[in-house]
């Protein structure tokens, strides 16, 4: 008889991991006194799976500026949940080529739509300003709106956003910036993943 493990509430799912034999990976949220903790988990028993899950957790820590609090468990140093942004960090971590070195994404990104560089500046207190070198204000506002949607941020101005916790999250905002320039495609991707069903049991996973 299999052992039941209390994982918490599942908040995100990758049905087929393209970097490791199409196993299913999931992200769970657990309650903790110091704030929500997120756990990367799979039911697959394929050899090498533990290393793959460890990589995804490590990648989340780098991309999202999170800290490890246990085996494959992470949280934000501020103690806030930032659940939507954490889900994005999980999805981005699963996409990374494991043969490449891990590094946080910079606060600058080339925007193909406007043919200009987008740069993010910290305002302090968890706030950030979006600046488009030589671009139109409407495009700057659109990128800021994308950050709002992907990270559940607060709007300070058309080109300014902030984390409700009031703390800086440079790595997280850099990660979100890459997807905020095309937020519609990113949200469609999330909807497709959410519609692909439940995490399967070990016997149903490809061995």
C-alpha cells in the first residue's frame, strides 16, 4: 500500500517535462508560521528524477529570488505569498536547459515590438518604474500592465508597479519582465497548462 504524503495545495502543474522524460512536475503551497512555503514535487520513480526536481527547485530560487527552507521547499524572504509570481517562477524553471548555468534575469530586455530597450528601475519600498528608451508611453504602460497581471502587483502610476509586501524583488521582476512584453501569450500558456488535468499517480507516469 502506497504511503500518503501531505503536500499541501497544488498551485501549478507541468504535465510533461520536456527536459526529463515527460514526467509530471507540480508545485504545492504549504502553510508555515513564517509565511507560505512552496514545494516542488513529482510522483515519478524514474531513476534520476530526484536530481531533476532538485534542479527545478534551485532554478526557482535563482529566478525568483527565493530561499530554500528544506528539501525542494522554498519561500520568499519577505514572508509574503506572491503566489502568482511563484507559479511563473516554477514554469520558467521547468523550461530552463539544465546544462546551462543558472543566473537571475537582468532588469533590462530588448522589446522586439518597439525595437527599443526596456529597463526597470527600483523606486524603493517594493516599487519599480518601467522605462522604454525612445519608445512610446503607451508601450511602457502596456509592459507595466503585463507585470501587474503576471505578478499580482499594485499600480502606482501608468509606468510604475509595486509589490504589496513593500520589499524589493529584483530577480522576480526581471523574470516577469521577459513575459510581460507579450502577456497575452503568457496567460494563454498558463490557461492551457491548467486545462491539462490532474497530477497522475506513480503507476500512471511513464517509467
